[in-house]
C-alpha cells in the first residue's frame, strides 16, 4: 500500500526552489506535482531499494555553511537498512581523510542519494543524523522522492585487483592540478551537494547526480572555474533552488576504473542566457562554479566499475568546443 503524499500544510518546495521554477516556467505545474511526488516517509519500494546498494552519495554542511559531497561504500550490499519508513541505518562511516568525516553529528542536516548504476534507478532521502557510533550512523528521513533515470550512465561492477601496498596521500589545493583536470575532463558523471537553511521538512542538505558526455564539464581560468550544462529534468530544481538561496556547493568526481575521488568546493552561479549557453547543445541553463578548495584522494573508493552503456538521454547533447573554451 502506498504511503500518504506530502503531509505538511506548507508547500514542499522552499522559496529558492519556487523562484527557479518560476524563472524556468514550471512553478504552476510543480505546485500540484510536488505534493503528489514528495513524501515525508519512504515507500516500501525505496526502503528495499536502499538495502540493495553497494554505495550511496552523501551531502552535508560544515559549521561555516559549506556543503560537501562524498561517495560512501559499505563492506557489502545491505550496509544500508531501513528499520522504519522514516529511518535509515548506514553501517559505514567516512574515513578520516573524507571531507564529511566529523560532520555527521546528531542533528546535522544530511542529503542522501541512492543510485544503482547497472539499472539507472535512483531515489533521494534527506533528513538529519539521528545518532552515530563506531559502526555507522542513523538518519531520520524528513523528505523522500524518486528521480528518473535520465543522464545516468549504465555501469557494471568489476572485481578489485590486489590493493596497492602504498597509495599517495590526499592532497588539498586551491585549484585543479594536472591530475584533477584530467579526471574532470574525462568525467561523464559527478555528484553535487547543496544546502538551504530553514526548517527540516522543507530545507536542509541535498545531494544530486549530474551526467553528460565525457567533456561536459568545462575547466577554465587555470583550473579555478568549472562550468557544466543543466539539461531538461524533472522540474523540481532542488539543486538550483538551493543554489539560488545559498550559492555554495560541494562536488565529488569519481574515477570509476581506478577509485580516485576528487572533491571540489566553491560558489556557484546559474547562467540563464548568453553565448556560452547557446554553444552547448541540449543545455537549458549553465552552472558555473568558482573553485575554492580541491581535495584529491587517490584510490580512496574501494569499488570499481566499467561503462556498459551511455545514457540514451544524452543523444542531442554535446561537449564544450575546445576552440571556444580556449
């Protein structure tokens, strides 16, 4: 039996989301759709889905208000459990060099995205950390909703070779270095964490998936600026709405074959029009991030994947023209 829809009197979208919806022309439609799609509890289908996953994407925010994103893998599928429709238990913790280490304290706002790469399924569960111990942490879910499979590249998990005896330590920089630029230039996927302050039911942390053809993220200003297209989506504008309210964002890129994670923090702006938007096929808007901090973590992710099929939704989209980018 399906769960009740949005139970609160107030709109499920906050002011920032409604402002972006209005600019994009979807606000009237979302006023009706939002109450039927957004939930304050997880349906059984979502609860069962999370228990199948080998990893989840997480977003949290520092005491200074900077969102951070990471990918958290468990020792085995089933490391995420759902004891009730409003509770998730995650039997894993970010390691010491992870940017979310230390942020998952009781009461902390958290965004959680479950994504199954072989099937392109994904579901969101946002809320607050209910407790933390030596084995993992609990999340009280206040907002639950599904996302469509568009722009997700299908991948198959592969066995990990012998773990190298030595791995280069994590490095923090103020811009993208050569290795970071190579990873981003080849990326067809990344995850973005955002945050909008306010009451827990309608605001808080969120983490979302972004996908495109390899090269869809442009690097400029000597590694200090990232620009990427915003394609047609569900019209909720959770990420863009949060950025409208609070422009800081945290990104994480993964080397799916080698396990390196690249975390990028900065301030983002929405580009609604202009020549650069017209130059990118399929883009309805652009997002431009001024980079503040880059954390490069070689072989930090224990999972490995191979690409099996790019998203069919990417037909008709492009990559940055090298000449124009230069």
